[in-house]
C-alpha cells in the first residue's frame, strides 16, 4: 500500500503538469510545447525571490502560479494569436504554433541555465515538510498537498467543462470552431483565459514539485513534456477525466518498473504506452472517435 501511495503522489504531480497542456490542446487546439518551460521558469522566479527573503509556502506557490499564468497569457497574445490570424489554414497554424512553442521555450530555459549554470535550484522558505502516518502509511505534508491539489483540480476541471457555460463553450470550440464562432462565442478571449489557467497550473506544479524534491533542474520541464503527452494520448484528447486516469496509470506503471528494479526502463514506459494506445485505441481510454463531416 505504501507503493500505491507513492505512485499516487507521483501521479498527482504528472496530473497537475498535464492538466494545463490537455486543457489547451483539447479545447482551443493548441499543442503548447512551451508548457514545460513555463513550469520550470515559474519555479525559477520563486527561487530568485526567495534568495532575497524567506517566504511561506503559500506565498511562493502564489508567485509561481502568477508567473506561469502571465507567461502563458503573453505567449498566446504575442505569439500564438498572431500565428492563428495569419495562417491560411488550421493545419498550417498548428505546425507554426508547434515550432513557435519550441522556440519560445528556449528563451526561459537559456536564462535559467545561465543563472544557475545548469545546476538544480530550490526555495528558501519558512515551510518545512513533516512526515505523517495514516493507517500505517507514511506521507509528507507536501505529498499530501500534492495529492489533494491534483485530485481536487482534476475533478473540478472535469465538472466545470461539462456543466458550466464557458466550459461547454470551450468544448464546443474543440469540436467545431467555425460553428461556435458563428454562434457568438469569443474564441480569442476564451483562448487567452484558457492559456492563463494552463500556465497557472504549470506554475503550481513547478512550485509543488520543487518543494517535494527540494530542487529541480532547468531541464525538468522538458523531461515532463513527453510524460504529459503520453498521459493525454492515453486518457484521450479532450477528456479531462481521461487525463486524470492517464496520469495515475503512467505513475503506477513507472512505480512498478522501479519496484522490479528495472530503473533503466522507466522512460521507455511513456513511449511504450503512447505506441500501445495508438495501436489498440487511437482515441484514448476515455476519448471519442473523431467525426468528420463532408
């Protein structure tokens, strides 16, 4: 059971990172490869602030969330939205956004690598984790916060997308953007807000993972991108519930590999799951088959 709890903590980190990426990709159709850099740089700004003054955990997390939201919103406003306006087709826009996201991600990565000399960085905080024992299982207070945040936000986003007016509008954009635009849905405004929420989730994940591990490296965000991609493909594009399920399946699979002392195969699990799900069920576990109208 202790291994299950450890896998749940790892899965919650994966989930917090992947939720923002899944939200943007599944609704407004943007595969944001700058998401990993946003995750890392949000924590890096918190690191720079805490070098000058020790702060409580809540304040550091709030800083990271605000930085992540601002970075993603500016990326949408200054890069992705102009690309969408100028592109001749949706396919051309997707390719340019993909390449643009990779280029944008290189900037904060280079800044963090220069300032830290590619060394891991952490926070100076008044917060210190404590170990709790629940029904014989041991978990740190940080781990408990991560699990509660992951499950709470994952379930909350799933319900919001299915029941709120804006959530339904976002889902409609993901299915048929032309029709929703004709019905008066303001796609640019919704896209801007969606990107800000996704960036905030990336910042939250960056701060919590830094607290959990003690430090992260500038390249950590890039390493999590492939895992987030595997989670979204596994769960099903456009399904928040699928993203939640996919995150814990991936974390459970990786934990099993480590438990069997097959540590060198951990990264192969992500690629293997992507390959397997594309062969067996291309729409993902909870995704729907794409319907093309002619």
